[in-house]
C-alpha cells in the first residue's frame, strides 16, 4: 500500500532524494502543520530569504529614505544599481573556497562561476575593489593576491584557471592564512587609514576538520568581516562560528552547488553603495554631495551656511561679518547676498564697493535759493544768502535782513533800516526831506540868499528867485551825481 502523508501520496518509501527535499520545504498552507527542517534554523539565511543590504553586513536605514521605492534586489525593477544610483563600495575582498574531495569537478566549476559573477557586480581597480582567492582542502594555497589583478577580465581568467586541491577540509587553517598572508599590506591590502573594509567570503560544503572558533574570532577582531556560505552537507554551527554578526546577514545556505550562482545577486545588494543624492532622499535643503561608498553630505548655496542639523541652510549676514568690502554702507539682500551703497552726497564707483563725492552744487540739485557752497572732502554742501539776506530755518531759502544794504531803497541821502523788512529815508544836515520821502533840499543856503536881496524890489526879487532856483538846480544835479557814484560803489562792494 502506498504511504499517505499530509498533501502527499508516496508510492514508495524511502522516497527519492528530490522528493525528500520537497518534504523538507515549508508546506504551502499555514493550516497544515509541518516540522521545521534543517533549513529553517535561526541564525542563517536560506537562498531567497536575504533582505536588502546597504554596506557589507549593514542594511540601509529606512529612516534615511522615507517614501523611497522598495528595494527589490539586483536586476529587478526598482533596483538601485540598475537605475544608476548604486555603486559598489571599494573593498579588499578575499574568497576562501573549499576544494576538498567532496566537491565534485562540476560543482567546483559552479563555485568559480559564483565567484566570477560577484566580480562582475563590483567596480574593480587599484582604487576600487581588489580581489584575492584562497583555495583550501587539507592544505591552503593563495591562488592570487589582492594586488595581482586590477581589471575584471584578468581576475575572471585567473579564477577560471583554479583547480581543486582534493582531500581534507581545513577551514580554520584557511581563515588563518587569509588573515596572516592575504590581508597584509605586502599582499595588496590597504592599511587602516584608508578606511577600506576587509571582507572574506568562505564557501564550504562540509564540516571543518580543525578548530574554527578561535581563529575566526581573531580574524573578526582584526577587522575582517566574514561571510559564510554553506552548501548541501555544510555544518551550520560551524558556519555561525565563522561568520560576523548579525548572523542572519552573514550566513547563507544553498541546497546544491547548482543554485549557488544565484547568491551573487545577494552579495551585489550587500556590496552596493546607494547614492542617496541621485535617489533624491538625502533631505539636503540645498546641495547633496556624494562622498562615495554610499556616503553623502549636504552643502549650501553661496551666501548660506549649513545649520547644526547638517541638512538645512541659513542665509549668511555678510554685512555683519564685515567681509563685504563696502566703503560706506552694506545692505543685505534676501537671497543671502548683499550690495553696497554710499552716504548722501556720494556716488557708487564702478567697482560697486567704493564711493566718490558728488558736486551737488554743479549738479544743480542742491535746492539753495541763493548760493550753494561745496564742503571740502565731505561730499556735502550748504546754502548761503546774498548780503542783506539771512538763511531761513530750512537751510535752503533766504529772507531779507536789511533792505537799506540792498541799494534799492531810493533814498537820495540816507537809508535808515527799521527792521528786517522796512526802512525810511533821511537827509544830510542842512537838508530837508521832500514830500516824496526820498529826495532832499538844502535849507541854509536858500535862507542866506533870500536875506541879502531887496525883498521889496520885484525885479530884483524875481532875479534873485531865478538865481536861487538855478543854483539849487545845479546843486541838486551835483548831489545826484554824487549819489549815483555812491550807489555804484556800494553795488560793486556787495558783489565782490
């Protein structure tokens, strides 16, 4: 009778190996109980269960890229590497491959294909990733060092030439040789100051025939990050002793060498350095600058400075910094820049920094009613008034201070000022002011002439009157001439 198990009909028992493998896989429905097989043990990952990676042994922090598209793995839609935002970080990478007798020739070829495919995903070069291969069985052989090849084609050809060593599985010795010989500066490893990660991937299908716990611990303590890939009958406890923490990111398992090549995409994800600047998830307010290796930093546009959060920017008050170079006045603009201005009475020169004094009197923009006077070296001016005027409180206009001094009063003899706006005329001694309040007539001469004539004789009186009139007329003419000369002299003195 065929033996019936849940969801399976087995015509023969024991089942064939392939069917046994199907039995060990998780059941299709959670309602059907199943006993966890060896592949379900905690502490290592089975092919297909690897989570997205960022740096070797580290996952990208989801808080860094909120809203970013889900990371879907290499070669798939949404893949960071395929979209041009992923670049493999520089590494010193050593493959430690088991070539003991249990690894058949065809299977060993699969291991070499796995190594070559990982090399294809890396940026190989002297300043990028360097690769070495350590081959082991009961003995250990370094096939080539980190400094041997610096291009992919040469590396892949060298990998293709590797042959199995056959007997034994000395995993501890292989790790020790890797630590002491492959990761030395003489062999091409870069020193601690370079900040280049040291990574080793060990591939084995059996149980180590020597101790691995202590030597693996020393290797990890020296700064080597260890990944362990187990195939088929590999001892899981030994893999966990070898690998770095966290184990679920450093221990892998595949059932056969036939599917080991697919692990290359998982290591591609692990060694991928996502360029957050290109993803647009960097959170920099102004400028995102990629530093390589998946790192970046924020910078600010000109005229701004980076705030303490290293993301946002604030405008620099260049005027307050006193580095503006403005001779007179620095004025901050809104966009973190500034411009120079000059004090009143100065103009900005072509260099937009220095200032030159303006001749506002020559420009005719002074506003003075009478006289504009430039001040020496100050670029300023002041107003003054003509003689007889005074400057008003506005420092621009003028008011008459003494009309007599203006020379336009019309007095024949003397102008007497009565204040700022009024005056009256007076006459010299021996003269009297006429009715026009401007001109003057002599008094004593007229009286003396009248007293010496015969007042009773009409002809004599008339002759005397004519003579006096003529005399007075001549006298007035002389006086007018004298006054005109005096007025002309006063005018010249005023306008000197």
